[in-house]
C-alpha cells in the first residue's frame, strides 16, 4: 500500500526506532532505506535484521537529497510514496495515514510536525497542548508557500511530472517539487491530525545551501506561475 522512502548516513543509532515505528507497526507499509555510504555498521545491521519489508539501497558514497530520494522512489514497491527522514517518527498509527490516502479527491497529503524528545512521542496529553507545524498555499501564515516536510505523493505523479530536481539542495528540492506539482494542478490535502515527531537533539548532517538557493526559495514562496519558475531555473544554471 505505502512505501516510506528515506536516506541515511552513519545513523545506525536511529534505525531500531525507525523500523519499529514503520514496518514493525503496520503490515501495509514498506521502508525503502537509501544508504549513502555508512561506515558505522548501518548496512550490516539492516542486513542482519533481514526484514521482508525493509528494502536497502546501497549507494556506496554520500549523495544529494534529490538523488537518494529518486533512487528510493524508483525502488519503491507501492503506488503511494511517503516522504520521510530517518530521524522522525509517526505519532499516529499508520492505519490513519492509509485511511487518508484512500481519498480519491487528492494527489498529495501533507502531515503536521513538531520537534519532540523521543520519550514524549507517545505522550498524547502533551500532543494536545502543542502547536503543530503545517503550511501550504491555503494557510494564512504561509505567504504562498507549500511545505511537504513529511507527507505522501502518488507514484503516478512522479511518472507524469518528474522526480526531485537534482539541481537543488536538500532543503529546497522538496520545495521545488511541491510547487511544481501545485502549479501543474495536483490537489494537496492538509492532514492536521497526522502528526510527525522530528526527534529533537539529533545532529543534522546537512549544511546551509548556497545563497542562490535561498534566493530561489524566497521566490518559490511567492509565485506559482511556470514562467517565473522557469526564469529562475535558468538563473541557477
């Protein structure tokens, strides 16, 4: 039903919780794990587990976000692709996600998220008092931005309209994809009640992007017309 795609690099210490939270909690999901050349025992660990719904893709060296996401999408077995990270956990049950994506009126589903200590992931009383992050083009505070930090796309959308653009850095490849799909006419759904915990305190492995990508992101938040997108893409080349 659902393929969860993420990259990983030397983060073996996160994988037990990731696997428990995904394939061990629901039989309708698979985890496509793209490894960028880990040397901390990640590959050996995943192979030792030998879970039938954990698909390991070995790149052999560090690679870019769009590259490893595209590899994962191509290897995914299912027709729904969940954009994920190795340091996040679903607060809901995956059955809640599966019920959402059965709605034929939408092409993409955006989840809400918040930084959260791992020991609080199951603290439902705390969740009720938190402000969860979710922005798209219909949100008053989003200034026209579409943010799919975590969410689901149909695989058919990638076949028709392309994968992640390798010209863009980690933080903006997903923005470019979401805005491209929006301007084409795909329908996005805000899933406020689908909540993702980004585990606080986990060191990030990416650096800030070059300035031209910040410039692109600013433009991307404000415009959806193809001619404006195209003019800036030419600027980046």
